[in-house]
């Protein structure tokens, strides 16, 4: 069964990369310029209506419509899963939008940029004098499918990082302090277990599981081993992943993580923390606004993963313009609005992490907290933002979720889990020509 699962996983990765490259070949140079009538802007994103991003981007549409009274905005709400699984097919169709939110990373934007499905925005950014000098904007740069340098295929208007959200009221009740080491975190979690409380809300069926596994691996990595994993610069330190997997198994055995979390998606895990059912939730800044709005029965706060110099995080997902977009100039106008002071300050005020806001204009406590901490991580000279675990190769996200689930269930050993991840990673790297 183990061998069959590995073979299927590798086949999925190979097929995803191959399909995207094949599509790029058949699309050629089509859509190189505007082919529409300049009267419609077609926009896609997947953020839900309650998010600060959605609110800010809806405001950007309002501003766009004021500036372009003769243009109709045709908006469609997609899903993250839809773009993760079918994004390259949608980009190569005759129904591609003019501008859309797209996933950053080698396995997503890297694949479709290499396949010729995205418009190169390098000259556009220069001609329009967009200030994209921040390293946060490196998520929009790709060369031969690798993120971080090369031509610009996307622009992000927000940042993000993953931290430990905690129920401050429960910590105070049990006289616990914010941990500064992994050992202290484990001591705190043991106190909760001793009092009949499962400490960690974990959506193992979704991204929180891989994010936690990655954070535990980063505890044993430095910038050189990070570069090896993310940019294929050297040999990957799989021992770090082995220690991480062993820790997850140990935490599950000790009751720090519930085995029942294997069927729980991220949203349900976040909702459970919000309801006060768990004292800890390891997840991203995108929860800041909802928590500030919805948590009324206790105080909450956050701390970075204790003992780590490296933390999951980066510039946010990208605004991209498909090569087949029909109204590219309108798309550039829209992207420009999302980078304006009004939209950037709105993002910060609502608990997101803007990349070009006026820091003095952000007055909300959650906005100030997240923006200031993100700036610290971005400017760190020792450690800082470590991107995300699924970025290096296509299909790795599914492999990470599946194996983390089996690890928490106990149906795979840590050694088997790391071997599955390594096999998929090595095959995906080879398939992508790296």
C-alpha cells in the first residue's frame, strides 16, 4: 500500500507539471496584447466576504468604477482549491479573466509562468513607476519557474506570516507565560493536558498540519538548509524533517494534539479556537481580522514559534494578468489601485498586513501588531520569513496534508512520512528540470 501511494503521488506531480508545460506550448504567444473592447474588466479572487482582503478589493473595484465610468466590472468568486487544482487550465482557456488572485510559489505561479500563461509585468511596473523594491515582492519574480528572481509575473499588495495564536485569558488562569523555547511550549501544553484540555487546535486535513510540521523542521534548519529546500541550492536536510515528524507523533501521543483533528479543515480549527475550545492555534495573520471581530469572551494574542529564527511567511498571493487577458491595461489600472494609500491603509486598519501603508495611519491594535511584527521578520538579519513548505514542487501540498494526517492518525511512522515527502519532492524537482 505504501509503495502504491507513493507512485500515485509522484504520478500526480508529474502530470501537473507536464500538463501545464504542454498547455504553455499550445498557447504560444497568443494574447500578447489587448483584444477586448476596453469596456469590461474581468476579475477573479477567492477570499471570502468576511475577510479584510475581500473588503479592500471590493473598495478597489468601487474606486476603479469611479475612475472608469464606462467600464463594467465582471467579478467572479472562485475557491482556493479551484485555483490550486485547475488554475493552469483556467488560465489557458478562452474564458481567462483580465486579472486574478493566484497562488505564489514554484509549484503554482512558477509552473504557469514557465508555461507562458502569465503576462510579464516587468516593463509595466517600470513604465508605471510602481515601487516594488521591497523583498516582499520577490514572490512575484520567476526565472525558469523558480521564485525569487527573474522577471515579474505578479504583484502582491499584502504580506503574511504564521504564528501561535493563544488564549491569553486561559494562560492567565493557569498562571502560564508566553514560552520562549520549544521546551517551555511543551511544558505549557502539558499543564493544559493535566487539566483535561487539549492544547492545540489543529486542522490536520488542511494547511495548519503542514505549517506546524514545517515550523518544527525549521527549528533544526538555518538559512543554508532553507535555501536548499526552497531554491534547490544544495542538499535538503531531511534529518530536520525527521525530527519534526517525530515531534508531531510525540505531541499526539501526549495529547497535545487530538487524533480527531485529522478530519478537520483549517476553518473549523480556527472557529474552535475562536469559540475558546482550545488555548493554542498555529496559523497565519489572515485570522487577525476575524479574531478581532469575533472573539469577545476572552483576550487573545500571538507569539512567534518559540526558539525559531525562521518562520513560515512571505508576501501574499499575487495579482497576475493572464497572457490571454483581453483588457490588460484595465487590469494594470486595477492592480495599481490595490497598491494605493487608501487600499493599503484600509488593509492595515482591518487587521491585514499591507506592504505599502502609512504606518501612522494604522490605528487598530490588531493591525499595528501584525504590521509591526511582519516588518521585524522582513527586516531580520538572522532568520526571518521562510516561505511555505508546499512551494518547491507541484503537488507537494497534497502530499504534505496526506502524510501529516497519517502521522497524526498513527497509520504511518515518522520515517515513512518523511520518506513519502522526500520521494515526492525529489521526483517533482526532477520533473521540473531542477
